[in-house]
C-alpha cells in the first residue's frame, strides 16, 4: 500500500468515526461526507458543496456546484447553512450571514458584513493573491489559517483556531495584535470604541470536527489533528 492510499484510508476512518459520533451533524453536511466516502475521496472542486435552507449569491439562489466569483456576495437566511470552496479555501457559513468577496489593490478581501462563518485558508504559496478579512470593527491579515468569526456592528468575535494572523482595530489602528496559535489558544473580541478594543474571549460556537471536515474538503488536515489536545 502506497502513502497516498494510506492517507486516503486514514481520512476515511476519521470521517466515519466523526459521522458515527454525530460530530458532523445529522443533516446535509453528514450527507456531504457520505458522498465523499462513497467516491473514495473528498470533493475538491470549487463552488457550493452543501446547501440547507435559503442561500443566495447576489440575486441568484445558490445551487450545488455554483462557483463564487470576486465581486459577489453570499447570503444565508434564517435556518440556512452553506459549505463552499474558493481556490484553496473552504467555508462553513451559518444562518443569517452576509459575506462579500472583493478584490482591492491587487489583494483579495473577504468582508463579513454580518453573521458567523468558519473558514480554513491555504498558505500563501497556494494563493494567487493575499487575503484580508474585514468586519465592521476589525481588519485581519491571515497566513495559512483556520478561524471562526462572528461579526456584529459594534463587535467582532475572532478565534484563530490555528495559524497566524494580524488583527487591527478599525477605529484605532494603533490597537493591533499579532497572533499565532495551534489550537484555539487565543480567541478575542474587537470592539468599535474604547481604550482597549481587543479583549480576551472564550472558544464558542465552532468545533474541531467542523474544521476537519472543511480541511478535508480541500485535501488537507488541520495541524492539531492527532495531537493530544483538549477537543472542541
């Protein structure tokens, strides 16, 4: 058995174990995993891989396989959920969330206008352009990162699940922080005003199983996989 086959079987065993434990949910995401296992590998093609409830791209209702292009906005309604792939990146967008994918000055911008999203990003060598995450209160530069964001008008919650990021408060660019983590060590909130806009937070509303699912969707494993860490 060659190394590629061993990796495929290891991925299959892990996802079957997560599915059996209910970690990947009982709905469409579990169906996505089952389809991938039946095919012998996870899908790596771009576009929507899972849709539940009302999901739109600009003025068009989203469908499986539909690609997201620069300049477009992805919106999920109440009770909705979507998993989609753009290049080396994969996203789990939760309900009542609006995200615009833009290009600015030769760089890519992911603007989380409102709502919640779990994202995994390929490293710079996998990317055609640099990528920044922008919310109402923060600008976040990323490098080979997995992260979870909840964006509100007056507050951003940001968990750097692993990787590196530079977080800057939009209201006061002097308030910024370089973060490097392996496994959810340093979640923060970024406020809209105040002497201390960047404040420590707790890990909320996202799981390691979801990160494993997203990374496998683009043919990778999260760096914490197989380590003796507290599981989220």
